[in-house]
C-alpha cells in the first residue's frame, strides 16, 4: 500500500475509533452539568429555607441579661425553700430513709415548660422584627425547667423506717407522720399512679401524695408492720 493511501486510511479510520468516545465525553459533560444544576437548585432551596429564620444577636444578648436577673430570683427562692423545708423536716425523728419518690406534677411541669420553650423559640426565630419578650420567654422557660428539676429532687416523698415525710411541690414545709399515728392508709389508682391518703386516728386526712405501684407496695409493706394501721387498696 502506498503511503498516501495509508494516510488516507488512517484518516478514514480515525472517526470510527474516536467518534463514540467523543460522544461519551459529551454525555459525561452533560451529566456533570446536570449534577451541578441539581446541586445549585438544592442549595437555592436551602438558602430560601434559611432566609425564613432570623436571629438578632443584640436582642438575644439583652434577653439574656433579663433572663439572668430572673434566674437570680427564681433560684434564690428555690434554695430558700430548700433550706427552710430541711430545717423543718429535721424536727421529725422517723428513723432512716428507706426510699424516696418524685412528685409526678414536677415531671408534668418539666414537659409543659419544654413544649413552651420549643414553641416560643420557633416563633421568635420566624419573626423578622421580633420584640424582646419573644426572646425572653424561651429563656425563662429554660430557667423554669431547671427550677422544676431542682424542686423535684428536694421535695421528694420520703418513706422512712418509722413513718412518712410528705413534701409538696407548691407548699412550704413538710408533714411528718409516724406509722403509730395513722389509723388508715388508702391507695386508689389514678392512671399509672396511685393517690395515697394518710388518715390519722381521729379520721382526719393528714396528707396526700402520688406514688407509683412499686413504691406503694413498699409503703404498704412498711405500714403493715404496725398492727393499728389499716391498709386499703382500690384498683
């Protein structure tokens, strides 16, 4: 074969070899452009969503200052109640502590303030020109959650070897009751809890608390050690 014909052969064969590859490269380029366009579209949607959230740093700092003042008042009152109640409870000589129980209303308060925190925080972030009160309310709800946690720990119902100390969440002081002073203990079911009434020898209701079923069994087992105390359980 002559060189001219060989050169023409090579020129004729070149498109047949590289033509599909060229189309493949163009397809890859189009796919890349499609991916880039899709990524740009998603980032645009994300930026539109983030534009709906507003956060004023200066207003938040001012709200933190108000929350700090409120926390001083709230925690000051909480710890005053703690030491005042402990001083009064020390008067009762009811033996050693067997176990203690948390107040269910404290847990209900924690859940309630947690929901309020989420609602007002979302409302504050969706306002382009929010007022300070919308920033203060979530901070105050967070402080109240911590306050309820502290109160729930301090105001536990204590079952002791010779009696019971009932402490209320929203009432000062505590009520100490010896098993020998009680005529009857009544427990009736209230949802997943039990309402327990402590009735003295004169038929007066001295105290009331809410306990779970496991704690009620332990309390009634301790009370049955005193033959003069009657135990009633209503399912």
